[in-house]
């Protein structure tokens, strides 16, 4: 409780005395009070944005960090001779591997069929059978598209979530779909690429 004084220049006292020392009632400076009140307003906005609003939850941030970490790992693998480092001819050589085709077909059904159709005929995603390619039809380009994804079109980056072998096998399988033209296929999109296999 502060005591009023008759002299305006004299500092107010709180009335607390300890060990012969009397506590003075200095008001905090204006800059300090401004920061304090701004912090309170910021804290309220922050709380509502992340608790009830559109701010990402801790789980969202964790999933984002996990994907980023996986993608960084994929990049490290690529630099040391992983999937991305393979040449067009090395990828084409995998076409003859029954094991790669089987693994690629299984990966396609598990991860790609929901958007591209069970035969690659297209659905939400583009048709993979007609020879037209939006992001490049070379095997190295298909591999890069699979690994990096196309986030603005809704395709996730599979590189962080799949092994180099799975990505290579999936690339081989997807590229072998070109020219199969199943019934009910989606209209062509992109540029016509000659199949070289």
C-alpha cells in the first residue's frame, strides 16, 4: 500500500520497512509497461491461433520435421551413389530385372494406384500410360518426380518415405506403363515423349 506525500517531487513509499530500509514506490518506465502489455496481447493471440485456429499443431510440426529429415537423408544417399545418382542407361538396365518389376508393381499398387489408377490410366493424378509426361518422361526425370513429389499438385515426395531400391523399382514400373493405353484412360496431359526401351 503506497503512502501519499504532499511534495510532488518526493518519491512515494510503499510502507514496507525491513532492517531499517524503507522501500520506495517507483513506477516502472513506460517502455517496460508497453512491452509487458504487448507481450500479453501477443500471448493471447498466439494461444488462440495454435489452440483453436489454423496454426500447426505439435504433431503437424513433428510430421513436417520427419519428412524434412527423411528428405535430407534421401539427398545424402543420392550424393553417395543412391537412386538419384543413377544414369538413364543404368535405370533402363533395370527394365530386364523381374525382381525390380515385381517390387515396382507392388509399390505402385500400395502408393500410386489411388491417384493414378490401378493400371496407371489416371484418376486424380495424370495418366501414366499414354506417353505424355508433364514433368519429363526420361527415367531420371520420372525418378526425380517420384522422389521429390509435386506438392502443389498434391503428390507427396516419396523420397523420404521409400528406400532407393523401391524408388528405382517404381521408376522402372511407371516408365514401362507408357504405351499400354488401358480402357477408360484419362486424356493426355503434358508433352509426348518417345518411349526408348
